């Protein structure tokens, strides 16, 4: 239904939506085709969960009309808490496990791995 170019454009729109939903200073990176990494510094795990759930809600409630199509975006999120000694690879692996669990649980889910 959508071309690769269309998916890239929709992903760019999603990136802007995520950026508008987070506090200044939070870093957002594209990771792979349709995955993102957010770096939330100096926040508790509970604050991270609250922030990510707000993003999920805002994306779910967004109205996207793209090339004659109404598109309903949903996202799943995995959260990993940094622990002393974690490398960036370890942290990404933990977040990836949490994301996998969120995707298994259904659309608009948030899962945490500590």
C-alpha cells in the first residue's frame, strides 16, 4: 500500500511528533528503519515511564492525513534503566528485549527491563 519513500516520510513525521512530545535536551535517534532511541538523562525510572506513556498516547491520538489516506499511528516502547557498568550495547540490548515484550503484548504498550 505504501512505498519505501512513503514509509520514510511517515517515519519523519513520527520523528517530529516524538520530538514535540519530549522535554528540551532529550535526544532522539533513529535506530534501524522504524525504531527510535530516546536518551532521558537525570530522570527516575518512574518519570521515564510517564514520559514514554505520554508519547505513546500522543502518537495514538494524532491525526495523520497522508496522500489521501487517514493513517492511525501506534507505537510500542521498551524502556531500559541504566545501571553502573552497563555499556551502550548492554543498554540497547535491554531496551530491545523490553521492546520485543511490548510488541508481543500489543499496540501502544510500554514494557520495562531494569
